[in-house]
C-alpha cells in the first residue's frame, strides 16, 4: 500500500531566534497527544553538508542522531518533544541537496539536460522530504525551514515546498508562519506591521500561510489577532498567540489552549480523535518545581552561548524534575575556573565535551578540585578525557596529556583511535552515533542504568590509551563501561570518591522530559546528597 503523509511546513518571519523550532516541535507534541505519528525535518539553508564543522558559537550545539549524523540542535528539540529517534536524513541542508544533484550530474543521470535550480534542485528537495515520509511512515511530517522568509538561501526550499503543496494537494500540506509581534513601550501598543510585511514576503513566493503563530513578549488580545487575520488573510481561529513562557515545555500547553490541534486536524482532514496531553502536563508540572535547589557548575569553553550545551542543560532539567528538585546551572568559562571565587557554591560539577586545548588547564583544575574535595563530577567525552589526564598527573605521570593537546607528550594517556589516524577529511569522520557499551556490575554506572549493556551516542576521535589501562586501574581508576569486545574504554569512575564518573559518549542526547537519562538522574542525586552533607 502506498503511504500518504500529510505535511506541516513551518516558516519564520520578522526576526530569527523567536523559537520557530520549539513552536514546530510543540505542534508535533500536540498531534502526538491525538495519537498521530509525527516525524520532523529541519531544513538548514546553509552550504555546509552537515553541522559537524560549524562553530558552536555560531549555531549552538551539534546534535548527534542515533545513526551518527551531526545535525542542527533543533533535531534535539524534536526528539525531546516528539519522543522519537530521528534519522540524520531529517536534517536537510543546501550542501546535501547540491552535492547530491552535482553527483548525479557527474554520473550522467541528467544526460542531455541543463541542470538548474528549477526543476533539479527543487525536485531533489522534494524527493528528500518524501523519502523521509516514506521511511518513517509518519502520518504527519513537520518541515521547519531554517532562517527567515526573504533570505536568498531559503528560496529554492520555499519554491520546492510550494510545489509540494500543489502535487500533494491542498488537504495534505499546510503552512504555518511564525512571526514576532513587538510591543512598543513608547507607543504603549503591539505592532502588527512586521507580521504583515513578512507574510507579504512569504506570499511573494507563492505560499499563503494557513496559520500564523505570533510570538510576543506578553499576551496579545483578540482584536489584535483579528486585525492580523484580516491583513494577512488567514482565518481568525488560525491566528495563534504564543507569548513568552518560563519553560519551553509549556509551549505545547499554550498552543493547545489556542486550539492549534483542532485547527490542524480540520485543515488536514485528519479525522476527529481525542487528545490527551495529561502526561505532558505532568511533565511540565514537575519541571516547574522551584525548590529545593541544587547548583551544578558547568565548566566549558563555549559558556557565553548557552545553546552550545542545549542537550546538557535540558538533560539536567529532566533529571532534576524526576527527583523533585530544581537545578541551578552556573556556567563557568574553563579559562576562569581556577580564578572563580564561587567554587565552594557548587553541589556538583560537569565538564562537557569539546575540542582543542583552550581552557584545558581550567578543566584539569576542576577535576583536581573534585577529587580533593569529593565533589560529584560528571565528565562527558572531552570531560572524561580530562578526568583521565588529571588522575594520571596526580598519580605519578606529571606530563600525562592527550595527543590532541600535545602531539609529543611522553605519556599520551588519551590518544587518537587507530582507525582515525588514517583519516584526513574533517567532515563526518569522527566515531559517530550509537555504539553498545558493556557495564561492570557494582559501579555507579551499573547502579544508574541497572542493565548489562547500554547504547549511547558518540562524537570523538580520541580515547583512553589501552597502554595505560592497567596502571591507571592499579592506581584506583575503575573502568565501569567498555565496548563489547573490551577494546575501547567508554566509562571510568574512581573507587574512593562519592560520585566521579566520566563517559566517552554523550548521554545528554538521549534524555527526554518524560524519560530522564539514568546517568543524569544519578548525577543530580549525587549533587543533592552532597548539598545535604554540608
Ligand atoms: N576532542 C575530543 C575527541 O575528539 C573530545 C570530543 C568531544 O568531547 N565531543 O575525542
């Protein structure tokens, strides 16, 4: 049987960073509450093939999927809101589209034709979108177009999506335009003109929005919504207001109050079903808990832009909600950690992943501080590598290092994986995606997961050097997780420490609001215990 998906295309207008991804993910959550199968696609109109080579300062965290694609952080929001695992194909970039078309041209697939944006690029975009629909068998495919309407880069995508509506039919494709309605203090009123202009811009591409989601700082009233409906030519009940809320997880509830689900169901002729957002409501309720608080210090390199660590921040929130506490996160620049006078205020420390040697001294200082003061420490990827380096330094290997930071170190306790040494290309060449990890019983890891084998997502080139495995264990390091063939060390702990755990993988990518990650739960629990100890 041919599978027929419906598509909801989400575009953005007025300004960027208004939460288009969260809005799209929230619409998806609402549809899931009706029992509808939803998948999501994020279109990034940049030329990079994937997000792997992007600086986190520019685009925030690189999210890694199960199948090992380095993607935009919005895919993380989709996984958390929809509670599904997405494949890397769900992140479509201009780079992927063009590379595929040019490869086909070189192979001779278009022999005789002049290869052009229309139809070749637009056909490729539609084919990629339909392929995801086919593989996922989802009833509804959310397609978020990155950037703001009017950007040169997004034009081929908008054109392809306009064609998609014609080809799939009006009942099977709808457009949601997310805009911003600013409040002008001096005038004492909200302004709808930017929304009108950006809708006009969208219409100039041949796309008429079916629904407009107005983001605003404060709630807007019905007359203003009616004005937008009138000027932008959408139905009155399709002008939705999404004012700022304290937590992103509340957005589905806000949109639900605006009857977004009902409208979408009617518009896409999805048939009447009964929604059930109760589980989500409970999650939001537990995430709202404000007391008691625990404070976790995150010692990272990109702390000026919190989005660089989106999944870690969210995973900590999920774990705290699971334990009935609130987690306060303090972001500390690795370079400043030693100087920081707040050290004593942290109930636990976390060293996230990273690349390059900037800030390493501060991270090693944090490891030493954790060991000496018995402060719980979770080290993720580079964080685990720092734990191993500092532990080795404190146990006789004064010059222990990773060859990432010092190629000629005499004691390379962290070294590049053998298969990585031959690789010259940078993009998509790390050890990426999900791998199994065997756990050792009677360890913090085992206590947390209560499983013999777990699957976690990776993104790294370096690992613990097996030549040092034995001696480090003799000095008190526990290897609590390893690859099933026992060749790669995946998790380490310290015997005489309340909670000191490093993992070579990134557990944060798999945490969900309704299913907090066991390692984060164990970690936040250790922070609570440490707080109560004081
Ligand atoms: N730079 C380290 C490596 O490549 C750690 C990577 C990471 O933290 N994601 O192994």
